C-alpha cells in the first residue's frame, strides 16, 4: 500500500467550490495528512473543478500537467462539476488516477485510501446526477478572514445556457436549525465575516415553510460574527422583504447585493429561460437604492449568447449605463454540451464576443470608479485582511469598497472605522483612521 502523507487541494470556480474544498481538506487533516501548497511536492493532488466555461476545463488539464511535473509519483483525483459532466474526457488526461462525480466527491479520502492499494488503472465513480439528493454542509476556514458557508446546493431552473443542474442536481439544503449550527461552528473561530453561498440560495426551502428570509433572520442573531454577505441571489427571489430586512432591520447583513441579470434584452431573457424580465430587475435595484443609496450592487452579464444581435447587445449596454449599479461580472458565452442554448440561434463570432466583453468591462470600470467617488469623505467600517503587497494591506468596507493602508500586522482580521479619502492609480481606495490608533507608519 502507498503511504500518503501530504495533500494539496486546488479549487477552480465559485465560492461554493471553495467551501467544499475546505471541508474536504479538513477530512484529510483529521485523517493525519498534512495539507500543503500545490508546489510543496504533495503525495496527493485534489482538484475541485468547475465547468461553467471552456476555460475552466482547460485549466483542469493544465493543473494535472503541472502536478505531474511537481511530483511524477503523485496520486491525482479530479472532483467537482467537470468530473460529473465529462468523466471519460477527464480520464483520458495523462496523469489522472481518479475521477469522482457529485455523489462521491466528499468520499474522496476513502476512495483514495482504498484504490491506492490496486494497480487497476484509472478509477471512476460517476453516478447519474438524479441520484444526488443529499445535502453536505460545508464551509471554508483557515485561508481568509471570512468564511464561505454553503447553505444550498443544486438548481431546478435549467436556464438554457447552464450546465449546473446537470453537474450538481436538484435544489436542496439542510434545515434552518442545522444551517445555523454550521454557522455557529464558524463563529467559534476567529472568522469575522460569513458569505452565504450556494447555487441558487434564494431558493432555500424550495417553497416550504422555511425560506431564505427566515434563514437570514436567524443568522442575524448569531453571536460572534460581525458581518454577513449574500454572495449572489436571483432577482425573482430577492423579495422586497429580504431587501428591507438586510438594509433596514438587520444588525449584521452588509448593504451589498450581487444580482445576476445576464441580459438587458427581454427577448434574450426569454430565450435564456430566465424567470424575470428587465422591468422586475429595475424594480429590485430601485428598491435597494431607495433604502440605501450607498449600497453596492454587482451584476452578472453574458455576452455572445446565441442569436444576440447588435440591437440586443446595445439594449443591454444602454440599460446598464442608466442603471444605478456598482460593478459588472462579464461572462463570454461558452458553448456547453447538453444545453439547449446551442440549438437556439445563430452563433455569435468569437471576435464579436470579445469586443462586446471588452466594452462591458470598460463600463464596469467606469461604474466602479463612480461608485467609489460617491463614497469619498464618508466614514466606513473596514475588515482588514492579512494580505501584504509592497508594504500595504487591504480590506473591504461594508458596502464592498476595497481599501489599502500601510501594513500593520495588528490590524489583521480587525474592524476599523476609517474615512475614505481618495482613489489611487490602481482603483483602490485610500483611507485614514477615525478615533482609533491604527495604521502604524
């Protein structure tokens, strides 16, 4: 039997993947493994994959090649969404020893310790996603001053461009009692901020008596966590009651929402099989800004969806220009197998997709800068992180403005009141202390 001693874990994709990778890492540590960096010649590499875009697939292949260069005798296991969707394709990557789908990824330790005794080639355990019905609680720890808490998994929506329901299964979650218990585990650590994450977190409860609003009301009562953020929530599930609670009634929820739009063209929203039109999205943004003009609003947008005409794109561009939002996450459409989008309309040339993406990225930069400028001379509470770069450390305000100060280890993982004073050449806010003795020279 091969005796493994060191494991390295690498995460591709979303905050949800980070929470799951961290949980899997703790399983290995509890079994006596040393968790090390990717470059530290580990015996085992675990790569938790994403498959939202083609680039994520390519990145997985690059990581396997890199891992084998670091340690040619290592054992490489691929888990996550890409592993669920294309196990046979992954098994053909030179160096891969194991591929585990959605149902088995949390059992990767047991699989590795069993399969390391055999020389039967590549091990694949990839059951039908219809059999993936269990919810496995997860949260990240150790790497940041914040923790990503998985409160929900899977999705029942089947948007025409998306493979996530095929990779993660139906929408599901633990009950509020168990979810709060998981959050309290985090509260017992040094973490000061929890980010609620999942595939479709607004669907928490799936229409039962428990729902997302009742969950966050209970979250707000937890002692030991100073700040909660909502990672991303569908506009049709972001009710006025949720907005009002977070911005008016809660003690700990940040005035920061990330709300997927995907397109500003109603025609494309219908083709994408989204569950709202532009008017509803506008209402959500206006409601947020009515209650908190300083609230941060992020937006997901897809460019190059099949059949997207110049008129459709300009509808999106003009709509976003006028909308009171803070930044964009721009995704270039990527053809994914087994989705209906590939059959919907005329393929948008890659060069056109690239140009449209560039234009929206430029708009995002302007929106973000304008939002920062609006906040100059305001007082904000910042949670500082341990990152150090050229003598500086960084943190985020409650409304998600990134700030920098001269490095001071004593500030790590602390909240400090600051005054925002100017934006530097890198687009990061500089600040000065308020009342407290901080920022050593």
